[in-house]
């Protein structure tokens, strides 16, 4: 037995996420449930995110590093190089919330090449530049494992970054089960739910335009926050939605997923996604789902069997799908039950952790 067999496997998990999103939610559950033989350090520039992630695994340590904005940040790059050397990981795991996440830290890691490196792509979304393409093309062939959370996401990343087709693998994520014993939300009419940050890519404006086409008794609760919050509130007022829309914020210790079962319908109007965590959570909640045909949605939902899929950027189609499902409670119940069954088979934390253990062990071999 060699030294590595006798001691814990040291894994440094790096994220540069400035806030908690779906990629961080999934990662938190992986960290909480990895076997004890993995010794975890969570590293990155955002103390809030790093410490929140590490709190899910009491034995984890943390490493706060200076942010790297661009190629001129030589000092922060050197700080990363020294930290990676000092931590001496057996595996260096980069969790990318978007395509250009972690790009300079990853560049430093592969340039030094001291530890097997794992890259997990959670979404093909983000602003993209010629520099980002060059960095991705430089780092991708030099990492030990490069995976995305869905097949469509993997192919899209290869296309955007001009990588060899098939060079990005697939590792499906899952989520913890959700509460189902929650009371129905207050209101005389039907209430639909959307969970997502206030960013253009999330399509909240498309959902608001769809709401304006629906009967007045239909209400929307939108849970999220972000840079477009004020614009969206103003748009809702311009569309005459008034008190039909509630913009709700939750604290970091509240889990939005545990509220889903109290609503009549879950809607995802995004313009682009990877493998949306919120869809898995809605499937587990057993509610009816309407989602746009983007990213790896069809790897989660089977149109007409576990949910309804509509074109993106089409408020009329979105409104019709929402209205049709709200008028057919038996169909909603049937779709919700089928969705929960699929989610329990494919999108659990246990299955995700098993995939990560297999990935890590393969890299170590």
C-alpha cells in the first residue's frame, strides 16, 4: 500500500462565484456527502461563498485568495500559485458556474501542473471573449478531467470554445429531496412560481410578458435577486401586473426548493441554461412544470410526459402552456407524479456523489 492509500485524499475545491447559485447549491451537497476519506479545502476569492460551502462539511478548511480580474493581475496569480503549491492537493477541482469562471486561476494551475486537475462546467452561459477562448483552448487539453453537467452543455461549450468534439465529458448533477408537506400558498386563484437570479439570461422579463397575457386571477411569485431587479419591478408595473406579481428575496439559510410544492405550477423561462437545478427540485416537488427548450432541459424533462417544453423568447407560447396546465389539474398532477419518479431515479445527491467518487478515483489512477 502506498502513502496515498494510507492517508486521506486531499481535494482543493476552487470557485470564484461571487454569490450562491445553482452550481454552488449542488457543490454544497457534494461536499456534505463525500466519503470521509476525502479531505476538503474550499478556496476562492469570495469569503461569503467559500465559507458557506465549507460550512456544509464541518471538517473542511478554507483558503481565501485575491481575485484575478485579467492578465495584468500578476500579484494575485502568484498568490494562487503559492497557495496551490502550499496546499499540495491530490486533486484540484474547479467548479465553474459559467464558461469563463475561474479561467485565470485554472491557467495558473495547469501552467504549474503540480496536481491532477478536474474541471466541472455548470453552464455555457456568460460573456465570452477571444481571451476566454484562448484560455479555454489552452487549459482544456491539459486537465485530468473536463466534464459538464449535461450532454447538450458539453457540446455547446466545445462549440463556443472551439474544442475538439467529445473532449468534454458528462457528469449529471442531482439535488436533495424537497419538502412536500407544505401548505398551498395563499390566494383565491392559481399561483405560479419562478426561482432565478435577476439576469437577462434567466428570462424573467419574458415570464412577465407572458403573465400579462394570462387571466387576472393568475399570480406569480418570483424568488431571486440580482442586477436587473429594479428594471424587472418597473417592467411589471408597466405591464399593469400590479399586485399579481410578488418579487421575493430569501436569506442564505432559506431553501427555496422547500417552497415549490405549495404552488400550482413551476415555470422556467430562461434564454440559456446548463442543467438547471431548479427543474430537478420542481420535479422532486411533484408539481407541473413549464420550461423553455434551452441547454440540457430535454435531458431532464420529457415533453408531455414529465413537463411541458416551449420555445425560448416566446411570451405567447409560454402563456398558452401555463394557461393550459392551470386549467387541467388532473394533467398537472399526472405530469408532476411522473417527474418526481424520474427525479428520484436520476437526479439524487447519492447518485451525484457516486459519480464524483468515480471521477476522482479515475483521476488518481
